[in-house]
C-alpha cells in the first residue's frame, strides 16, 4: 500500500468516526430533550369564559396533551372532577383547569329549601335532566268552570335540580282513559318558599307537569305575558 492509499484509508476512517460522533451527538440531544420534556399527559382547558358560580359540565372544556413535568400538581386530568362543581372565579378561555378553580356546588342557598315532587318519567325527564341542571316547570290546568279553556302555565323558572331519583312504577288505576303516567321520577329542587308552593300545587292539581331544560348561559327570564298559554289566544 503506497502513501496515497494509506492517506485515503485514514481519511475514510476519520470520516466514519466523524459520522459516528455526529450520530452519537444527535442521540444524546434527543435523549436530553426527552429527559427535559418527559412523558405527556392529558389536561383540560376552557373553550370559553365561565362566569363565577356557574355550574360546570364536561362540554365547557377541551382535552389537550402536554408534558407531565410542565403540569401543575393541582391540574385536573379527569373531567369527572367537575361533576357537581361550580367556578370559584371567572375562568378565562384557554386557561388550564385546576382543582383550586372549582368548589362543590352548594346544595342550598340562603332562603332556599329542598322540595321533591314526582315527575312523569316519559314526558318530564326523558333522561336529559341531571343534578345541577336548571329547568323551567310547566303545568297544564283544566278550565276553572265548565266551558273555560284549559291553560298551560310556566309556574317556576330557573329551578335548580339537586337530585334525580330512580324511576318508580305507578298504579295506573282502573280507568286507563285517565292517561295518568305509569312511571315517575322523584326530582329534588332548590326553591324559594313561593316557588316551592307553586310546584307542590302543580303536582297536586295540574293535569301534567313537565320540565324544560334551560341552556347554560342563556337569558332565562320569561315575561309575565308569556307565562300563560291558551289555544284560543294563539295568533
């Protein structure tokens, strides 16, 4: 092997060593980045602003992935934790949900009382009403005297549901023409004294009592003129 061939072999070996060194450097850099970033975990952030004391639901959050080492110890990684909770303060869009942002929803507020009534399982609940939901309560009444028109009334607005019980079978009675419900669900509300009286009156004397789920964050006030409906007055 002459000198030129020896120099070629030496240069080839040096090139191989440089390539191996560069590859080792890349592997070391990747390993260093991985050690700094670490494994990723699930976290949740707000889709939109949430006002204080607003009941929380899973639909208000979106799931993201981020390095575990960058997540604070009190970050919420399971949306089951928001069930029955309310916001402590204003939650801003894009903020990561943390356990110190939420508290248990109080069962009763000052001036409220718990009232439970039986609601027709088929027409009043339909599997959509859950604890923490806000509903309007509708009741239909026959005319006070013969010939008077039947009326549908909104008797309570913004009733907060505390609990939904198990479906209970009812005795349909001898006369099936009464169209009485065959199954009912006990619903517990947090109500003021006057609303508690209204809802218990409706349970006792109304032909039907229905619940209408109110969308969170919407305008739920119903003008007095729109709270009573008669077919003859419908224009």
